[in-house]
């Protein structure tokens, strides 16, 4: 097979496969709108309070995300659902378990201090330990 044929096959596959994973502009707008709406009710950790929260007794589940990030936009409404369940559970509240979100775009220098790599992720912070990237 010559290189021109191979390039044509690859170009054809790219054209055929690309729309499968692509979202329409309406779907992207809906995802972003759902994320922005959920963000209104999510507890956001101010940049100047990170150290205070890490020192608190109990466990903090910290969601590091950026508003422009598609993964963050998809995850934010789910985060709010879980946050509401946690807030409604007196046993979890009494144990010192907290859920907070940190906006990395607005607080880039602090996000770098937490050693994020530019992708949204969750970290569990408990006294003297940190578990990175909790699975879904």
C-alpha cells in the first residue's frame, strides 16, 4: 500500500469517526449551563482558606476544577448531587466529613501549590495524608 492510499484511508476514518464523539453546540451549551447552575449551590473553598481547611479535624473531599474544563462541566452537577446527600446526613456531618470545590482558574497559583496537573480531579485531605484522584 502506498503512502497516498494510507493517508486517504486515515483521512476517511478521521472524518467518519470524529462526529461520533463530538457534541453539538447545543449539547455543549447545555452541559456548560448545567455546570454553571450547579456551581451556584456548591460550596467553593476560597483560596485564602486552604490551609485552614487542611488543618481541620475530619476529612475534606476537595474537587479541583476549572469552569472551562469539559470534565469539570460534566462532573459538577454530579458533585452537587453528592454534596446535597452529604449535607443531609447528620452522621457524616458529625464525623467532620466535608466536600468543597476549588476553582483552579481563578486561583491558579494556589492550584499549582496543590500540585494539580491542569486536569480536574478530586483529592481527599485528612490530617497528614492526601489521596489523589479518587475513582468515579
